[in-house]
C-alpha cells in the first residue's frame, strides 16, 4: 500500500471521474458529490478532506491515509466502477509490425526474414486480477492477463495500461467471456505458481516449527509431571493435553496459507493483427501473429524448452525464448529440463489443442516438405 | 499423537494453487451487457487496486494516519520487529515512559490496514480502560468501545475490557468462545502466576496475535518471566523444569543463569528498551502553593463537608450508589471552587434523593456559595502567573471553575486559550493554536490530551487536584513526555485543611508522585489494593467524622503507599538486574 502523498492524484481523479467537484482552499480539498456517490461514500454531500492528520479537526476534514475510512470508501467506489470497457486501437505507425517483431527480439537480421501474410482486426480481452496470499501475513499482487480468443492464446500483459491510441468503441458486440476467462486463469495460475509455492513452503515451515515446539513443550511437561508424581492427577494431565490441542488449533489457524484471486475488471480491445511468416536461415518456417496494441507475438515455440513467451533470440540451433537460462556453450543442449507440455505446432497432438491457433498455417520447422517455402 | 482435526487440513494439501473468487462469475455474466463507465474509470479501477496492494510487512503504513504521535526510531524498530520477526506475538517490555502504548497501537493499526486484524481485544486494569479508549480513538482513529455489557462481546469488534471484569462468569465464556485476531494485555505483569485466574483466562482466549505490555516482567523472580513467555510461545524457554534448571541461578531465583543463551531465546519474544542518556526526560520541579481560605470560603467548605459526612453515614445502608457518587462530586467541587459547587448544591436542593431538612440545608449552602464572589486560590493563581514569563497550562476539573478563572484572568489582562469538552474539534484546534501563538495561559478541563503535543510549554498548574492520581499524571504528561527538552514545573494550588491537603500529603510527601515518570504511578497504585480505587479509599477516609480516626486512617494509607512505592522500586531493581542483558538502550 502506498503512502499518503501518492494517494492524492488518485483520490482527486477518482472523485472527479465519479462526478464530484473537487477544489482546494485553506490547504484542504473541498468535495461536492452527487447523490449516488454520496450514498456510496456514506457521508455528507459536501465535505473537506486532508492528507495531513494534524489538520483533521479543521472544518471536520476527513483524513486520507492508509486505513482511513474515507480512503477505503473511495477505493471501493473506484473498484466498483470501470469494471468493463471496450476500446478500439489504432496503430500510430505504419511499420508497427517490424517494431513489434523487433521488440520481441526478432528484428530484421541475418538469418531471419519476415513476411506479412495478412492483416485483420483482432479482439483482445484484458483481464485484471488481484491475488492475495494470506497466512499470518498478507502479500498481494495485481496482474493483467491478455487473451486473444481468435488464436486461443493468453499471456501476462506486462506493458502497463497506457491509453495511448485507444478510443471508445461502444458498439462492440459482447464477446464470449467464459473460454477467455478460463485461459486467463490458467495463465495466472502458471505464472504465479512459483511465488505461491514459495509462500506455502515458508508458512508450512513456520507451522512445523510451531507445532514441534508445542508438542515438545506439552509432552515434556506431561512427562515431568508424571516423573515427579507417578500417581498424580489424571485430570491435570488431560487438562494439559486439552490446552496443547487448543494451542495447536490456534497455530494452524495462524499459519494456514491461502491463495486467492479475484477478477477485478475486463477490457475488450479491438486492434489490428498481422499474420507473419518467419523464415529462418536453416530454411525452417514459423507462422506467427502479432497485434498492434500489446505487441505480443503468438505462435512461436522455443526450440530449447518449448516455451512460448519472448523475448526471443536467434541461436545456431534455433530460436530461444526469454525463460531459457543463459547457456555457457550454445552447442550443449539443456539437460534434465522437462519439456513443456505445450504441443509443438503442426504435431498431431497440437491439432485441436486450445493453445494452437485455430486457423494457424504454421508448420514445424523440421518439416522438410515445407522447407522451400510456401 | 495426531493433530486436532480441522478442515481443510493445510498440511495434507499436496500443493497450494490460486482459488478464484466465486464472485468472478457474476462479473463475467454482467460485463458488457450495459455500457461501461469509460476508459478513465477502467484506468482508475486498476489504479485503486495497485495502490492498495499489501506487500507483507516491508514497511510501516500507519504513520501518515496517526495524529499527535511523534515518530521515534525505537518505536518504529519495535513495530517492524514484532511484525516481521515475531509474527505478531511479543512482550513489549520497554521501561516506563518509552511509549509501549504507542508501539502496541502502531502494531494494531498496521494489521488493521492490511485487513489482518478485524477483531481486537485490549485487556487493561479498570483504571486505564478510558485512557486506552481515548488514545486509540484520538491517535489511531480506531473505534474501540469499553466493555459495558455481555452483548458487547458480540457487537463490538474493537473492545477494551477490564481484565478483572472480563475474567468473571458470563464474560469469561463470552470472551473465550470468540476468535480474536489480536489480544493486547496492558500491565501484563498481572499474568505473572500461571495458576492465577488472570493467566488462565488469557491463555484460554483464542487469538492469532498477542502483545503483552509490561515495564516489569519480573516482579519477584524469574519464574514470572517464564509464565509470560509461555502465554505467547510455549516451549520458547523450554518446560518449567527445564527453564529453572537452565536459566535460573541455583539459589536466588531472581538472578538469571546462562545469560547469553537466555538472551538469545528472549530476543524471539521480548523487546525491552531502556532510557538511555539521550532519552532521559528532563527533571520535574514541583512547586507547592498552599492557600488559606477566606473566612467565608472556610465556613462554606466546612459546612459542605459536614453535610457530606452526615449524609454519607446517616443514610448508610439505604443510600443509593448514585447519591453517594453525588456527594463525592460535591466534595470534589467545593475543593475546586465555590462556583463549581454552587450549581450542584442548587440541583441537590431540588433532588428527591434528600429529605426536606437536607434540602433546606442544601439551599442555605447554595446561597452561601453564591454569596462568595472571590476565591483565594484564583487570586493566588493570578499572582503566580504574574511572576512567570512562561506559558502555563492551568487545569481544573470543572467547567464552572474554568469559566470563573477565565473571567478573573481576563480581568487581570491575561489572554487565555480555553479548552474544554464542550468545544467542537475545530474550536479545540483553535485553542491549541492560539496557545502556541500569543496566549500565555491554556485553561483546560481535559487532562486526557487527545493526542495533542503541548511540549512547547513546560509549566503545569493544578488549580485543583483530581482524587484519581492518574488524572493528575495525565495532566503533567501533556508536557512532560518524549520531546520535552526543558525542566518541567508542576505547580500545585491547594487549600489547607481540605481533602486536597490530604492528597498532597499522600501523593507529594509520601511517594513524591510529582517527580515520577508518567506510567510509574499506575504501577505503584497497582501494588496498593486491587479491589478499591484510590478515590474510594480517599472518600472513605475523608468521610470519617472524628478527626483522630481520620488522621489514623490517612496515616495507614500513607504507609501503604510508601510500601507500594518501595515495592515498585525493588521491582525496578529486579528487572534491571535480570533483564539488563536483554535490553537495548534507546538512542535519540
């Protein structure tokens, strides 16, 4: 959570966006809100607010700071609005395809030729998620996942949410969200798995330490009492064991790790998409798609690990993805790395796979029948 | 041996994966059915989520929301250690005056901001419930309620309870049957005995985090330290037998053994800061200004006292609690000023609590009070203020006394900032600002402080003396606190041969209360009598008709106070001896 000052632009924007007027006077911000917003904020129609706790009593100004009542209400207001939006993206540059490929590491270079096969509009769905890892502490994250339903691809969108080039498109037909949501949740699970596992392991280790100590303490205490007084009260020993069990339950409550995700909002964006054929120096081909808004390249598979996410680099033995660790010698193949369960394009397994573009013309680069080009 | 059954059992999970919210389906169903709120709203939605994310306890978030709380590095360090290393279970054992309450409030606020604490219970001695409520409200904006009825356990997510009340009968089971996210126990040395009802009550609470606050974890011997730690982390100091064998000197149970190892173990559960040279508060200088009442004031005081004593005893057995309380108030008011008592006398003269004869008496007393136009104490106050260039806080318990003083001071050319409970928050702010500006005098009825920093002044005048010494201490604490760099002057105005004279005898001469650090007094009074308040004891003595038994009772109370003070000093030494190795000195 951010500190007070970083809240100011957001708070003012959020109130204004919801229809409030905000003005500054006497070092306080004066807010006039319309009735529906007043109801949401559960306060008066006109009020003063401040980011300085020492000024709170001035004109009964409401404090804006982490944990303050009004900030929570404004957050809730903003989170309740803007939950879906539709937009059209117009590519600002004519050469956006080359730029997008270059951004993916596939700039024109020796050993690679790119050919644009076609251009069409593509619907992208951008899902925003909030994740919470909770035990006796809380760690949260905010994630954007883009889905291209037409090619059955989904990826973490890391490029921010700039509005540049986006225009409202109110006439867009509501898309089928169910399948896209399924793809998005799968990507989110995959990409957060490592941090979730780490969180779980840390908390289970804490739990184990606590449990061990509690058992040690109560069992040893029981043993000492028995040793000191072999004919002693069984009621006392039972009470000790009951107390032990209660403490254990309490400990489990504290360290039980939970991982939750909530869909925050969805955005539909129509953007130009290019179908591109990549020709590699070893005469292999790959047909990929790239859209003008996210500039994300879909359809390429790593020759080393089977990964599908860039940035990409050309190697002697093929194309390598951004997830592959650097290798000391390019000729040494990675050992022991489990291959991805993503079917390679053009293989039998890939046909009918949800992750293979429906109308993809891509073929495996090893397919000799296609080596001389289309 | 198996773990208690619980669903779902975390250790049986093969892995943990994200669970998606069921409410997602609702959004998927609603989305795009109607026009959205526009791209700006979408963008702000993302921004709201991003800004409000919580990243563990990487830093403290609460500071920007605290009012009137000076930021001290040792408090910040303590809070981070409790959150990051101790996982919310700690003994906060700073020496008196270093801000344990602030540290506890800070930890609570950090948890509350992160949504990890939604139900919190603070257990304190009965005398401190109000003070805790006020501090949590004014400084941390945490809406705590003080336990009044059984229903509060259900209805109040933030509750303050006297431990003596909470541990009894229906309250005990109500408290123990609900899960608490955080339990704070103030004056936790009262949990020193693990066979006591107090200890078993706190141990039986279901809680995620727990803070035990005490400046004196060791009151008699090291076993008490073991008992406190066992509440938080059983086994952290081994078993009882193991602890005694390993960490207690063979003969003297107050002396620790294997200190280095003990220190390491205690560091996991306890934080103790000592006041270093940089954090030693400046001294207090106490000025006693006794006055002799004018003949008319004397006569009225004696007549009111006679009436109170007669009514107190003659009605014994049938007088209601409310009527007795009224008599106490009247006696306190006449000690403050004739103006404060006049209005109460008028009301009592019309009250059905008293018979016709008593009502006639009260009417006569009221006439006597209203006939007095000047109080000697006020004249003495003016003389004192004239002799001093310093800004002064003048405290009285009663609004009518305050109004009288305002008239007197303004008549003498003093400009006073007036502060009382009837003012709006803005007017209170204005009063503080004007005192910080050009006003020499801050006239106040409120001792609580409400988180305001008044350390720019250093003179406190007790125009009257509350019978509850903690209220006096709070007044002084308005200026004698961390941040005060100059010597503090405490001026006590009191009339001879009054209850206030008794108070001065007991509090000033016997235990040198006015020189104690804020917080120490409660520890001393805690050694006195756990069942009756100091106020009750005072009234019982003052109400005695015959002067000899009264003097004797006062003498006994004085001796008990001296013993309590001595016991406190011994306790201080024991803690210093036992815990010095695990303490850190606070640097400025």
